[in-house]
C-alpha cells in the first residue's frame, strides 16, 4: 500500500518484488558495499 496523506491508499502489490522465501517483516534493498562492510565486521573476532 502507498499513501501520501494516510487517508487515500493505493494498492502496490503488482509492483512489489521480493526474494523467494521471504515471509513477514521488512525487506529492503541494501547496496553491495554496505553488505560487504557488514560481512567483514561479522568475521572479525569480538573483544
């Protein structure tokens, strides 16, 4: 759903594309560089 004023709503289901297996929650596009940084931090040992 899409709205500008929280009164009138527009259906957007036909425009939505999600990865296979996505269930509930939020899905968003993340730039590859951000993912690379996060993955690099994940592999570092914690203090």
